[in-house]
């Protein structure tokens, strides 16, 4: 049975000198431990929960930064780069960027203490060869961390492929109901796990037990949700590839995707996150307005399909690029809705091009 959340900040210390397992809510509590044990089993390591994906990534970057250069994905989640450049580079840490697709190993790894890859990457949905990146990192004495957010622990086990650390935003598909901000790090190195727990306690920005409990409840249906989301993503990808308004479709699960071969080798299953490009920012607005099922929202992995125009956040991508998160809707409903919205967008776009008014 899944017990209810333990909300206590304060625990009975007893009468002796040895501290009980639970002594203060910032250091740990039974609700965190239950979720850490579940995610750790799935990742194949020891899990340390953090208050958000960025808190997890920040803890790993800060821990490794004292030992050498940081190598980050050039095209991954923007705040990891922003954290390194804004907070760590001014302290003298060398920060380098390598594209997700590699080549791995990369010449930029010399002198690195930590290599972070994100695969499949957000928002580009490119794929890094984890085993090759691990070989490259280990050859220069660096640790490899893999941001496993899009894949989830059911979709990919980076520790099995040679990574030293897994980081993830559990805000996305793992918790899965768009009501929790949470993250975690997993590792097989007990010393690293202990250092991360200490950093979490010292840093103090810890998750609430309620968040951990909701994410644990969500984890129970991750398998079911991923199955529907991947099925919807496959159907939407096919529809997008056939539509004249759409360019640049990427979903690693599609056999024609440039990253499919590497992804199929290292991933255990697909998920609902894909990307495509519409002709303009205006076309994106028209697409979202014309759709009844696709919400305009950032984040991904929730029950509802959503689309996010990434240029809005400063990602170096085309103005019409959308990261699309396929939800758990009925597949026929979703495809029909997306196609209808694309048709509307395309008709309007062509009329604009011809300079004729849209009736
Ligand atoms: C969302 C996201 C993050 C940040 O996670 P938060 O929980 O929002 O702090 C990190 N990496 C990737 C790949 C993400 O998609």
C-alpha cells in the first residue's frame, strides 16, 4: 500500500545520543525515502530527491565544479547552461558546450571534471550516445551525468550504459499530472550520494513531503501514461510528416528519425515528446488557437497535450519551433484535432503569402 504523506518537520529524538533516522524535515523524512527507494530501483542506483530538476542539476554542477571544467549540452535545457555561465564561470570554472549529437567522444572533454549530456534533448529531441560519452568522459577522468528527464527511468537506464549520475526533472512525465515541481539525482557511488544529501541539507531548498507523495502516486501510472503518450506521439508524428505546413519533425521513436538508430540501441521505450516547426510565430498562434485539445503551455509529460514555442524562452531555434508533448487523449481525437488545426493554420498562412484576406 502507498502510505499517506508524513508532513512532520520535527521528530522525537528519544533519550540517547544517537540520532534516529528521522530527526528534522530538512534532512529527510519517510515520504522522501519511499519515493527515493522507488526511483532508485528503477534507475538502478541510489536516488537523492531535490526540490526541482534545476535543484538536482545545480547540486551536481556545484559538486563537480571544484575539480575541473564543466562540459554541457549546447542544445539542451537552457537553464543548466545559464546556471553554469552566470554562477560558476565567475568563480573561475571553465564551461564548455558540446552538441547533444556529438561527436562522442569530443575533443572538448580535456580537463573536464563533469560531462553532462541530455538525451533525448529538450527542445531539439536529438540523442547522445550515452556509452560513447561515458567512455570519453572516463578517458579524461571526468564523471558523466545524463539528464534523463524526457526518457524517464522506464525509458532509459543511463547508469547501466556507463553514466555515473542520472539527473532528472520529475516535474515532467514521472510525476505526470502537471501539479508537482520535483527532481532527483541517482548514482551507484555511495560517496557521491552522501555528498549530494549533505549539499541538499546545507543548501536547504528541499522538496515538500506532499510533492514527493504526489510524485510517488503518479509514478504508479507512469507505464500506462508513457504507453498512451508514445502511441499518440507516433500518430501525431505521422500526421505532421504528411502536412505541408510542417517542417523539421523530430521524434526519436520514428524509424525515419536521424537519431532513431542510437535511440533504439540505448532506450527501452519511447515517450510523448516531439518537436516540429511551423512557418512563423504567427502560424504557431493560429495553430494553438485553432486546436481544441492542445494547450499552450511550457513543461511536458502531463495528461493533456501541450505545445511550447521555444524561441519565447530564448532557445536558439526557429521562431516557429514547437516542442509538443503528446498527452493521454484518445489517439483518433488527438490526430483529428491536430490535423484540423494545421489545416486552418496552413490556409491562413497561404492567404497571408498571397496577400488575400482570410474569409
Ligand atoms: C524541465 C527540465 C529541467 C528543469 O526541471 P525543473 O523541474 O523545471 O526545475 C531540466 N532538464 C530538462 C531536460 C527539463 O526538461
